[in-house]
């Protein structure tokens, strides 16, 4: 069972719908015990970085951290990926999980923000998550903050400068874009995650 | 490079698509679920479903329609028409919409914008503005399908909507809507240059050149077309190929 973590922010139906389409058993849950039992964990996220503080207070963060230590595949989407970094300028007082190094920052004033729409990826190194999606596929973004490029960045995107569109290390996966809204490319990526 | 979005719009009346377009191999051309999937497969970057039913018919069928369409749709999906409260919006989101579009209700109660944005995020709130020219470089926002003047300047309202938490503006030119004379690039540019959120141009598309103009001159981030197949293209993809050839960044292949 794939746990889709519900921490009271945004709309989780789209991710569930995509996993249903792929024939994967999944459940939207805010119960730390169910997250602990899950074979895989997806943390979707649209909304404010500060809303991730609910993960800490509800015990979900501990459940996620322990699962990650046991090697359970974890996929953070959008704010869910940003939460895997150390912190975000969006909410300086809310710490991230610090699985990846660096701080998420606002887009420069030279471009419209949020960054909304289909943009292309530049795949920078081999990735289990991004297998079979072509060399510069288009995916759907909607976000106002972005994560820095780090050693484990597997895909970059350019909008007012380059930023991390996907990161990956061992059982940890993060994507800034929305695979559940990125057509066939996104479904392939989710299929790759399900097949890990 | 961030591409310009081509958005297909379905007008739905009591669960059926009106002014629907003909797809080959479609069992039911009036079914919003089948049509939105067909649009997605033919290259639409996003789907907008606009419910134009009379109010008393609306609740029963809309959520079912949204649920059926959303189950097969893996591109952004916006639903508008008759959303008046946070509860209305919540029901549409749980049926599978990614964004809601609000127009008359937002003008009547601008507090609706932050109340939906705080719960579902700004990216999920599209404020639709029906703008009618009232003077040189000046447009008024209209409500109720363009029948009722709101008394508010369209530009001022767009800025206000942005400051309240709107994630995108869906801007329809009442003067051009249905004319096939081209988008109102002056209106689009006026709004698009004055807000930081994306502006979707709507109303007046009659050919590929009109899309080129509204992206180049109107500074639109996206363009919406209700009846793209009436523009002499058999597939939406052909429009995107043509735009690509003219230097507009589009998602192609997709």
C-alpha cells in the first residue's frame, strides 16, 4: 500500500486518482501508524511551506523519518520536495527535513511568479525515477519558491535561472513539478516509483 | 523554457457539452468526460469545464460530471460556473478538479478568493473577468455571463483579485467573444503587464495568427479556446505545430 500523506494542506485527490489509474493500491491518510506500515510514501504538497509544521506536531514526521531510515521509498511532490531541503524563505521559522542541503528561495523579480505551466526538464544524471521519459520532457509546474541545484539533482529547469526540478538519493525522491498533472510523462514517472 | 499554454474549454449544460466538436472514434461527443480526454490526447495543455446550467439543475449533475472527467484526466483541470461558497469549491475539488474558476461570486464577495486560497492554495483559484470596453484604454468587469455591469474597472479588479490571493486571471473580452476577429491584445496586455500572476486570454480566436498575436503583443501566458476545431485545424496539435513554427514556445511533442 502506498500512503499519500494528508497534513491538511491542499488537494490530494489528483495524486490518488493517478495511482488508481495505474492500478496501485493507495490511501490518503493522516494516521502516523498507517504511514509507518506503508510500502511506499508520497508526500504531495500544494500550499505554504509553513503548513508542513503540521507534520511535526501530528507525529507524521517521525513516522516518515523512521520509514525513510528503513529504506521505504519516499516521494515528495512540490512543497513536499521543498520540505526535504533544510528550509525555505517562505517560512524561515519552519525547519525542513534536511535530507538535501540548501534553502528554497523565491523567484527573482525579473520573472512572473508563481511559475505556472509546462516547462521542459534537463536531465542531468541517471535516475530511477525519471527512466523512460525522454531527454527534455515537458512537465507541469505551479510554485512560487524553488530548491537549489545540489549534487543529487537529477533534473533541472530554467525559469529566471536554473533550479532543481528533481532530486534523488537512494530511497529518496523529490519533484518540484506535478507528475499527477504532467500527462503521459508524469504517469510514467509515477509508474517508475510504483515499480521500485 | 516555460511554454505558452493552449487551454481547451468545454461549456457544459446539465451534464452535456454544448457546441461540442466532432472527434473521430468518440462514442458520445456530448459527454464531457470523453471530450476532455480527447482534447487532452490531441494536445491540450489544460482543460476548463464551464458549467452554464440553470442553477436548479446544477448541483446534481456537475459533481458527477467532474468526477467522471477527472478520473481519466492527467493534465490540469479547472472547473467553473456556479461556485459561490467555500463549500461549493471544496466539493468540486474533492470530485477531482485542480482549480476552480470564480467570476460573479468573487465580485459580489471578494472575500471568497482568500477563503478558498487559504485552504487550497492560490494556484487553485482562477478569477475569471468578463471585460467590456467602456472607453479608450478602459474596460469594465461584467457578471452573470456578461449581462450585468459590476461598476468595477477590469484592471483595478484584476489587481485587487491578485492581492487577495488569486493564482491566475482568466480574461475574456466581451467585445471579441464569438466574433472570430482575434483576441483583444490591448486589453490582454493592459492586464498582463499589471499583475504578476498568469493571464489567460479568451474571446475572439479565429485562427492561428490570433494566438501568435495574443502571445507576442498581448503578453498572454495562456490562451483559451472554446471551439479550436472551428479554426480550420483538425487537431489541436496542428495549431501547436503552427505556433511552434512561428516561434511561440509550446509543449510539443507532448
